[in-house]
């Protein structure tokens, strides 16, 4: 388990061990808002393991006010895309060594509202809109999955299956910048519009674990609740934008981390 909060995650790890009887549940701290943290996570992971079967890119920020990460990247873009891109590309050698393996990018139906993606202004405070920024970063999840899949296929890597999904409107802390936690409106919103966390996990679990993924060669697909193909809309449909996003992100990471050589695909 790769999570930001050591205290919270260690409690969950112990709970999983108790309920499943499986002692092989590990925690390594990871904060996608920090490129330094991503590298430290991968270094620690590589000291323990030489293979990786499933990478589930699930962490994210939603509707956060404008702010910059320690790497001077807008925080939603940093967490929802740049950190995940960096993590995934650093872990690719482990995934390629594992047959088969899966990468699942948790996107959102909110990607529908991103009809454009101007990477030259993605970090600008001027004209910043937290809702549109969230939609754009969720489109990035789909675009990243598409271009990663294309590059793996071009390299001849057939056993790494890359997909994205919308989990549903899940009852979680993601709405903390929308409504007051524990308030009346928050409780009404949860009761009327959201689904339990357990249900929200089903679609990504299908993409991460179902034998159908290999049997039906499910790759570069966008799935919605519950475990069915969905329709990609807006800028996320653009293969050209997927290439542009990949090249932009690699260049950005190389500016921030001179020793980063890119994904190598």
C-alpha cells in the first residue's frame, strides 16, 4: 500500500491482516504531491521487490484552491497527473518483468467537461478554475493511459495491460473542498448522490484482477460502474493531445529532476 498518511495506513494494514489472515501486506509512504517522495518510494520498493503485478493509480485531489507543490507545479495537476506519470514510468521495469501485469488509472466522469487542455497555462493562477482544472487532470489520466499503451505496444510489450476508469461518485474525502465535512449539506449529498467506497472500488478491481482483461485483450479502455465499457469525451479522445501531454510531462520532469531520463519507451 502506497499512501501519504503513515498513521492511517498502518491501522488499515493491520485491519486487512486480521480480516484476511494474510501477513504479507506492506506499507511504503508515498506523497504524489512531492517528486522527491515518489523517488524515495520507488527506491524503497525496489529494495524489497523485483516484480509488480498491479499498479492502481488511485490517489487524487479534487477542486482544491490554487496552490503550488514543493516542485512548483499546480497541486491538482501535480498529484493527479505528474506524480502518477513519474511513479508509473519509474515502476515500468518491474511491470515489464511481470507476466501479466496491469496498470489502472482512476479517472472520473468529470473528464467529460475538459474540452481543451492548454499545457502552456496549466500551472497559471491567472484564470484558474478548480472545477475545470480537476476535469483536465482527469482527462490527463485517460490520455496518459492511451499513450502509455501505444508506446508499450510499439515496443512489443503485450503483457502489460493499461486501462482507465470512472469509479462512480464515491463517498470519500475528495469532496472536502466542496462542502463542510460532517455538515447537513454534506450528509444530504452523500445520501443522495454517492455510492459506498466498497462499490466504488469494483470497477477498478475488475480492471486490476479479472481474467477477462487478458482473455479479451482489454487495453486502452475506459470503464464505468459497474465494470462495463464507457464513452470517452472531450479532449480525452485526442490521440495527438495524448502524445503532446506525454512529451510535455517528460520534459517537465527532466527540468525538475535532471537525472530523470524518461520512460525509455
